[in-house]
C-alpha cells in the first residue's frame, strides 16, 4: 500500500495541506515567501504534488522543484521549518509516527533541488 493510500487519498491529503498552510502562514520564518501567492492555487498545487510524491494515481505536471524555488535563496532553516509544519499537520490527523517519518524522508530527497536557488 502506498503512503498516499495509507494517508487516506486525495481528500485526506488536501485536509493535511490546509492544516499545513495554516501553520506556515503563521510562521515568520517562512510566511514571507507566500506574501504574494494565490493560496487557493498553492493549496491545490501542493496537494497534487504531495499526492504524487506519496504514490498517488495522478502524474505531477507542475514546475520542477528547482524552477519553483528559483530566486528564493531558501536556506536549511526554511526547509526545516516546512518539514516541521508538515510533520505537525500529519500528526494532527493521527498519522502514525512511522508514516510521518516516511513522508518527511520522501520530502527530504528534494532538499538539494530547493535550497540555495
């Protein structure tokens, strides 16, 4: 069973993403990066990306991670804040720690594509 299925599919992932962005937008370390972002579009995009990354049925067709983060000069503290918020959002939905760790490990593979761009 894929992580996508274990987490409950598209509807559950969308709810986690909503919780995640509530946390992100309240965090002064990272919220400035979303100041001029259409958050409805961002939530849909992030739900699609996470669903794909966790083995969901739809192909991700958005920008590459490098392109999406170009010019942001994100640092490790930014990446870590995002990972922390995602972990907390998953925990809020009673996702087992083992699965949270698997999600974060999957997202961590993108670190080099996101940082220092």
